[in-house]
């Protein structure tokens, strides 16, 4: 009986750690850094990365934390109705970020990635009105699609953390299997299609999509 309780405690703790570490807004940090590093050089890397992290990571994160504190919510914002404001603020921040990237002459791929995040977050806002789609699985699957489009098969390495975070969200009773699966498929597909369209209709980007 004791071993069963210990096993449950370990699994629950591990699931909580995975869920907390693989927060969508946190995942943007390595993704923005990696893409900007290979797409830009010298000062362009620093400028474009700063803009991406400011408007794509830190401002949305600060707004979300302030909202959580003011409403006395849990870190996951389990109540889907309380997610609207942080998501709307994130969308606004991404719009400003995209504009700033173009003004700064940043690599187009960085702006495309920000556009993908914006599209996914707007889609999430609409779905959240009637269903609690998994933002966690969306936050991993989208970057996985972007990295795969740009660098090829190495992007599929994101599949491992995606599986882990999907499991953790279901195990913690934060989502149903359908919510995490639909979130992952939707985000991956939307992001992939946007990169494909940009390659087709904006040739000067110079991106290679396998």
C-alpha cells in the first residue's frame, strides 16, 4: 500500500514539474533564440531576439502573472473563462512585436514565427469560449512545426517533450485526451501551413522548407 502511494506521489510530482517547466510562454525563449541565431548575424541577432523575447515572451508572461495574482488563480489558469484577458494581451503584444520586427529589419522568418504565434493565440481565444483546448500542447506543437519547416527533421525532436506535456496535462486532470490531441494537431497544422504559404508567396524570404 505504501509503495502504491509513493508511486502515485512520484508520478503526480513528475507530471506537475513537466507541466510547470513546459509552459508555452517559456518554450518561446529557446525557439526565438535558435531561429534568430541561424537567421541573423551580429547585431541583427541581438536586436531581433530582443524584440521577439520582449513582445513574444516577457510582456505576455508578466501580464499573465499579474492577472493570476489579481484574480487569485492557479498557475495553469484552470478556469478557461479566466484565460481570455491574458490571451488577448498576448495577441496584442505579438501584433506590436511583428510591427517592430519589420521596422528593425529583422529576419523575415522571425516575423513569420511571431505571426504563427498570433494566429494560434487568436484561434485559442475563439475555441476557449466553448472548449478548454490545451494551450500547453499547442505551445509545443507550433514551435515543433516551425523548427521542422526551417531545419528539417531535427524539429521532430520536439515530439518527445510534446508527448510528455500531453501526458502530464491529462494525468493532472487539467485536460481530456481529446483536448491535448486537438490542441497539438491544430497548432502544428496551422503553423506548418503558414510557413508553407510564406515560402510560396514570399520568395525573397530565402527559407528552405523540406
